[in-house]
C-alpha cells in the first residue's frame, strides 16, 4: 500500500506509541487524585503541557488539552465571540476556505446575531494581511485565518496577519492543525492569540489536540463538570493520548527541517509529473505551500472514481478533504479558489509525509495518468470536448 493521505491522518510514530503504552501501563492514576500515584499522573500531565507549550513558543499555562482540532476551533471561536459580545463587538472576519470546524461554528454564531465576513481567497488560495486590515472595523472582535489549508496546502502569511491584528487590538485565531509539527510556530513572534492543533496530523494519536490561548484571553468552557484544565474543559484528562501527543510533537519539531526538505522534494516531483497530464491544473499556491501537499484538478474525470481506481492499485489518496468525501457537493475550498463545479469534481489530493519514498512517487506517477486516461475514455462529456462540441475549461 502507498499511503498518500497524510492530511487526513498520519501513522503514529513509534515514539508516541511507546510513550502512550508506558503511560497506560504505569501511570494510569487520575491526575486529580491527591495520593502519590495520582500525583505521578499529574506530573506526566504537567510535563506534557510544558513540552507542547515549548514547541510553539507558549507558556504551559496557555495550553488547554482538547479532544482534537475540531474542539479547539469551536472553543477558540466561541470564547472570542463571548469576549466580543461583552464589549458590544459582533463582527468576525474569517475566510471562505476554512475547515468546517471553523465554518460551521461561524454559522452558529451568525444565527446568534454575529456578523461574519468571509474574505475571498483568490485563485491561489491566499489571504493577505492587507485584506484583513481593510476588513477590520470598530466592532470587529475576532479574525480567524487558518495557518495552512488542509485541501490545497496554501500557507497563509500568519505573522503579518498577527501584526495587523495586534496593532488594531483584535483577537487573532489560527487553525494550525495542518501546520503544527510541519511548519515553525512561534505564537508570540507571530502575534497569535488563539491557536488550534491536533495530534493525529503530526504522528500522534487521534482524539486529542490542544488550544493555545494567550494569557489574558479568557476561554469559555464547552463542557461543564469538574475543575480539570482550570475549569475550562471538564472531564478526566485523556492522559495517555496527551502524553502521546507531546512525544509526537516534540519529535516532529525536532526533525521538521529535514522532513520538510525530503517531503518537498517528493512533492515537487509529483507536481512536475502530474502537470504533464493534459487539461490538468495544480490547486493552491505553488510557492507558499505545505511541504507534502499535491492537489490537482483533472478535467473530464470524477474525483470519486479516480480514488476508487487508485485504491485498486493500492494507492490511498483523497479528493477534497476526508470530511467531505461521501457527499456529492464539490469541495468548498476548490469553489472558493474559483474552480467551476464541473472541474472541482475532478480533484485529487495526494499528501506526502517523510515515510513516503522516491519509488512510491514513481508508482503514483505511473498510475495517475493511466487512470485519468481510462476515465476520460469512458466519459461521453470528454468525447464531446475532444470533438469540439464543448469547450475545455482548463
Ligand atoms: C483535521 C483538521 C481539523 C480537525 O481536527 P480533528 O482533530 O480531526 O478534529 C481542523 N482543521 C484542519 C485544518 C484540519 O486539517
């Protein structure tokens, strides 16, 4: 099997598995218990918090553990909205191509009377600090712009946006789920007030993540109950997962440069090879791009069919994102960068990681053109285009 869907999830690193199993075997006490055995668990929790904080330039007290990226996104936005509301500020700026954890939360806030402005992201899937600055108003309480897009891999100028927000006194949240462990994060230098991350996108376990909230930014709890996480996230901590996340993040950050270089080399080969397919187009920013992301539209093919045929050849890929597969709607991200519906339906996302090899890339480069050609041969629409009865779109 060739696994090329690292934006959906990643294989757990052996170090993270080891840290988790050791924790389950030996440190299964409740961190809230006062006896020594419970305090051992509390110590492991504190150490994990320190290590996660250190990886993004935060203080341990600024890290809240959550059930993943989605919960962190929900809590960040709802907290910032609550703070805004208290000061009579109900305008929120975000972008059209955020993850659904952000977009659907914003929909809820809209229903509660907030005004949500989604900035257009242009053909490359980019948002500029200038755009953000022009959109900020007196009553803006939050700017939420993702660090890197999960479908097309575009990386946003987060530090510049953070600086604008700081100057204007507006809270800045970034969904850094695709960036954490892959791109450098320094919340202080980048002017970030709230940041979401998720362990399973950097070789940690699923179902655990973290929300960074700058000191002074009060969080609203989504789950009521015990006093864990300073009363901002009730429920006994998932200590093994938290410990596994800390190990995975430390490891990813320690090898970030070499992994990024290796992955980007493979990515570039894949992009160069797939670009040779006629009537294809790369989606996302060719330069400011996640090291492992490859995303193409192939005219005249249907993304789902493409995936199934690649699966037959042992290649795990995705069209859009894992969350939208199974729905017939084309990706909101591809529509946001201006791809027509018909073209957006023919998308393929291949996301590489440091485990992938040169040989795998060569196999993918053999398989995809064949499969695309086969699907086009079967398509009456394609025949019309070839015969000039219909126009090519790309
Ligand atoms: C995966 C992902 C999420 C959701 O994270 P979970 O831990 O799966 O809830 C949020 N935002 C982005 C950009 C993602 O890629």
